[in-house]
């Protein structure tokens, strides 16, 4: 490595020396990035997801049959989530459904006249069992 | 670093056969703006590298795409870094191509006999924009979906053949899973190959014709 005259307050350096050092610096950054690729490729362990139980509603308040929309809050490790669910009470017991349409993620509405879930975004339709009956999804 | 290459060179003799590549003459009185093209190329290399890494975890399916991106960002080690590098290099790549184009224009480096190089450069720019457009859809979130919807709808306005063009680009009447898959294929295979060919031509012409003297 070339020596540098550093007796002055502002260290004067030849341009060539400076550029060589600069390029060496960038090269070492590159090596770091390349090394990070190996870390990246190594598969990481997925974090164990804990099952959260959330209070929704008293069983007495539910109708004998039908669909009921409930809103609820729950707290995860970092944030408080507010969400909705549709409770379908039928011969199969009580089932809870996510309100998210499987097409592009809008919340679906329950139409009591037609007895089906309808998504307002693109007209996706689901029956009481949550199966798709019409539309995009 | 130099010492490392000295070690390799003393054993394999790498420098001498490449002397024409390593010791190019450039005119005097150039300034750092002549480096903009090379900077853009550096971003291209970073994009290629991070893109390869991202392809290990990304899934181009309608159902899995968004979740795979969330997994890359949150669960894969340094996934956030690789994804972030890719995203930012893409923007900076285009910015530096524009700056490079301005420099070439202001230094009049497009005049004969260099017109062909300018054309190759413009073509490469168009392909790079296409890469950006196809890559934008891949996260399959709301922003990606609607940007693609709007962008491909513009194609529909082409007279006479607009509807057929948009059907071909989307792989259907609207943006759907088929769009995602063909955009992914173009983004990682066809467009990078095209850019590589164009850039090879671009550099080759510069090597042959030399760098024009600064104004």
C-alpha cells in the first residue's frame, strides 16, 4: 500500500491512492452483500403461531338458526386487531366464517333475502356453508 | 484487494490476456458524469443478484404470492434486506439511466457514427421499463393489481387491435392469475435476457468506437 503524507492538518492524498481505497471499500461492501446471500438462502425456522381464543358473544344471544355478524377485538404480540366474523347457526352447529372474499379481499355482506353472502366488489357469491356459488372467486 | 488479485494473477496469468479490456484509453478532461452509465449498470447487477435470491422464496401463484412476499419480509433471514435492495435498485436504475441519457445528449455523444448506440440505449430503456412494469405486479397486493389494471387498460385504447393486445398481455379479459404468471415469466426470463443482449451490444459499440471527448 502506498504511504500517505499525513503531517498536514488536511491530509493530502494522491487521487490514485484515494480512488484505490474507495474501490476497495466498495468491493468489501460487495463481498458483504454476497455473503448475506448465503445467510438468506439458509431456511429459517418459522415461528410457532399461538392459538388465540377470542370471546365473541353469549350463546343465548344467538338465534336458533341463521347468520349473525359479530365484531371483536383481540390483542396479538404487537397490535390490537379489530375484526369481524359471520356466525352461521344451522344443523351443523355454530360455524364462524372469515368475512374476507377469496377473490381480492373485500368484506362480504350477508343478504338475508337471498340467503347468501354477496361480495360488493365483484359480485362473488357464497352459500351458508361458505362454498362459492357464483362470481370471480 | 489488489494483493488478492496479484496472487491469482501470478498463478493463472489473468491480467495479460485481458489487458485490452483492463487498460482502456479514455480521453482527458472527462468528468464524473461519464460514470453514470456504469452506475446504472451496477444497479442492474444488483437487481439481477437480488432477483435471483428472491426467486428462491417467491411463489407466482394467485393464492400464494402475497403470502410469500410477507414471508420473505418477515421470516426469511435478511429477506427484508434483499427485497428492499431489489425495490430501491429498480427505482435508482431507471433514474440513473435517465441521468446517463441526459449526459449523452448534452455531450452530443449520439452523433455519427454513434447513432446506433443511441438507438440500442433507447431500446434497452424501454425493455427496462417493461421489467419494472412486470415486476410491479408480483407482490399481488392492491397497489400492484390496480396499477396493472390501469396500465394494461391503456393498451386497450390502441386503434383496431387494442382489444386483442390487451387480451394477449393480460392472458384473459381481466387481470387474473394468468396475468401474474406470464408477467413473472417475462420479468425473470425473457426481459433480462433481452436486456443482457442489448447491453452487450451497447458496451461493444462503445468499446469499438471509443468514448467521445468531453465538450
